[in-house]
């Protein structure tokens, strides 16, 4: 893949409304599907599923399915996903400071 603009490349991976929020909450560590979805209260089931599937396809998160009843699914950041920590924390810090104004 030829990259003409690094920012465009990054935004292609994480530039939707929900992806940065899901990734940010996974900075805390692995999370069960239902718990993670509750941390992003405005996301619908459909959008949550689509978002985590895209993040998994792009190698930013991994999905672990445990063979138990009821089914247990857990998500965690991959090494590639963890490399976004600085960006995500900077966005969080900027939002915190800007909303005070």
C-alpha cells in the first residue's frame, strides 16, 4: 500500500465516530464485549459490532471467544493498537482542556 499522506492513512484506520472511543477504553485492559459496549453508551449494537470487526480486521484489537455457556467474548488491544496510546491520550487531554473554555 502506497501512503501519500500519513495523516490520511491514520484517519482511515481510526477516523470514525466510534473507533477512537472503543480503542481508548481498551487502554484500560481487556474487556468483555458487553462491558466495553456500555462504556460507549450512545453506540448501537449494530455499530458496536461493525466497529470492533473493522478494528479487528485492521489488526488494532484482538477478539477472544471463550467456549463457555453463555458465550464470553473479550476484546483487547494488539501491539499495533497499543501503539496508538499517545494519540488517544492526547485527544482525551485536548478535549478535557477545550471543554473548560
